C-alpha cells in the first residue's frame, strides 16, 4: 500500500439503485436533493463502503423515500 486511507461508510438505506446505476441523494447548500452516482465496495453490517463519488463532509439523504426525485427540496431533521 502506498498510503493509509480512511474507509467511508454510509447507511445501506442511503444507497439508491436506478436501473444499473448506483447512487444517493446529496443535499446541496440550498437544501435541494440531487441524485449523484457513487461507486460502492464492501457491505459491513448495515453500512456500505463508498469508494468514489461522495466527497468528505457531503450531506446526503440517509433513507430516501421510494418516490424521491432529483431536485426535491429537503429539510434537515434534528
């Protein structure tokens, strides 16, 4: 190995399959959910490793409803 890298894990419920594409809904600064492609790796318990497509610190929808679409405004629940 050339360097140590941290593994990025997200809840498996955040991963959305659209046809043969795998992605998730990232939330932008304006609170709009955007479908973005990701490359996944191993599944560990209820989490999935993200290999690419999700920059550190990104906000995403952890459990999108089945009818969620690109461009929908979302609110952050506390």
